[in-house]
C-alpha cells in the first residue's frame, strides 16, 4: 500500500487531533494514542544509537506492535547522515510497499 507523505500527515492529524503535537503537555497523550495509528509505520534506529534512543524506540514499538523495524548499520541517531545509502534504501523499500 502506497501512501504519500501528505497522506501520512493527514492520517496522523486525524488520529491524534490537531493539538496533539502542539504542546509539551499533550506529548504524553500523543504517546498513548500512537497505538491508534492505522497507517503502516516503520521504526528505524542506528546500530550505534545511544541506549536512551533504543529504549525510546522499544517503548514506541510496544505501542505499535505491527510496525516494521530496521537497524541501519554503521550509524548512530543521525543515521540519515551517517549511512545515507542504507537509510535511503530502507525508506524507499518501505514507501514502495
């Protein structure tokens, strides 16, 4: 199923409501509500990401058990810069599904 970036944004806004991303106080409810996402989700992490980011990814993954997960080799948190080729390949593969 192909969804445009605008389609993802619209789906997220519809799911979470317009104010969910607008304030720090609503972030906790946004995390709780993330499990309501109906669109495909891909979680990405760098092989060398700090433990904190891996714990954060694991928490999000618990809310989205159907989400895909890829680990970008030879990259940390800024995987899109540290290993752009692998990042772009995985993102392109996900978007083509």
